[in-house]
C-alpha cells in the first residue's frame, strides 16, 4: 500500500461501492456522503462486474439454469469457419 496513491476521492468511491454492495440504497449513500443530490452520488457508484452479474442473474427466466450462456460447439465451429 505504501507504493499506491490513495486520494480522498478513492476512499469515498470505495466506501460508496462497499455500501452499495452491502445492499444500501443510493439515497442513504448520498446522505452518508453528504451529497445534496442523488445524481452527485452516481459519480461514485460505477457498478462493478459482480454487481452487474447479480443484476443479470435476477433477470433469468424461471426454470432456466443460472450462469452464462455457452454456445454449442457446432455454432462456434461454424462462426470460426466464416
């Protein structure tokens, strides 16, 4: 850590992301950070890949297997042959 540059902005961004990952709503995070407007808080809340994957997992149709789509091998072979 001694070789890294950590700014107040980095600490605020990390804090906001950890609160978001813990399930805290954006309005509460905005109040905690002292923001007058929720739009200001959006600057700190760039969703990471884990949050994006969780959001995608919630949209899976009922009865489908969880996880990423893997195309059949014959489809990949066809596409690579183009």
